[in-house]
């Protein structure tokens, strides 16, 4: 990679035409140049995990928490399914997402089935008691039927 910055007089500098620049942004550019990585290489270095870890450090949350937040946000407007012990799969539309320090609550409206007297579910219930597809809810219902008969 071609270098644009140089160190002179105790600081990093950049010359464009007849004008010489220095300062924080030139220091950051020189730090990038020090890596020796091309932009394509940077994409490989900063994969999703690394990016989430860096963002998490800035925001003060874990990468897992950031994934949960993104997953909850993507649920807005989608349909989710909740099987119950009566053998009915209720269908809900996700209408809201509420974030707190310790949990993410997803609000819903009943579209079809039996209302469970809940305003929604915690994001941690996804894939356990609430499902993204009817097929997954049917499989969970079948598993519940087997447990109830045992």
C-alpha cells in the first residue's frame, strides 16, 4: 500500500499539493497505514464478531446483547407463532420492541388462535416457546404432546 503520511518534527504529517496537514485525523490515517492492510483486508479483519465486539466496547454491551437487539428490531411487523398446551397455535403480529437494562420485551397483537393473556414475550423465548415459522411451532406442539402423554 502506498503511504501518504510521514513523520517529521515529532508528529505525523500529510502533504497535499503545497499544503501540509497534521492533527488527529492525520494520526489516525498514519495508524491505518501502519497496519499495511488494504481496504479488502480490513473487511476480512473486521468481520461481524470483531465489529460487534468493538461496538459493544463503545456502547458498553456484549456482542450477544447487540445481536439480541438487532434480532428484536428485525421482528417488528413480522408474524410469530405460539403453541399452547391446549393444542392450539396462536398467531401474533409483532407491534413493538421494548428495551431495558436486563431484558428485551417484544409486544404483539393476536391475529388468530387463543389469546395467552400476555402482551408479548421476552426475546429469550424465541425458539423455545415462541417461533418464527408455523412449522417450528407445530414441531414444538408435537413435542409437547409427546411430553404430556409420557
